[in-house]
């Protein structure tokens, strides 16, 4: 696991809205505020894995998202 030295670390405890699996995502509060104020998530939280970004943005874990997309076809 990569350890970041955040100036203002914040940890989000998120349960997937589909399966309920619990995840923790830690990032810098300044970066989250930038995103919430309109910056692109890929620009201000670029150190997060795409699965983590998806969970933050949609509340859905990557397993459930992949299952949903697979069932749409």
C-alpha cells in the first residue's frame, strides 16, 4: 500500500450502495474541496486508483459496476 503524506488527510468510510461492502479511501481535504468546487476529479485526485474514484463519485464499487455493465449487454 502506498502511503501519502497529506497536509490535511481525510478518510471516507463508504459502503457500496449495491453490495454494501465497506471501503476506506484516504485523500487530502484540499483536493476533495477542489473537486467539490468544480475541478475535474482526475486532476485533483489523480493519486487515487480509478476504482476508488468510482466509489467516491457514484457510491458503487468496481465489482458491482462491472457486473452492472456486463448485464447491460
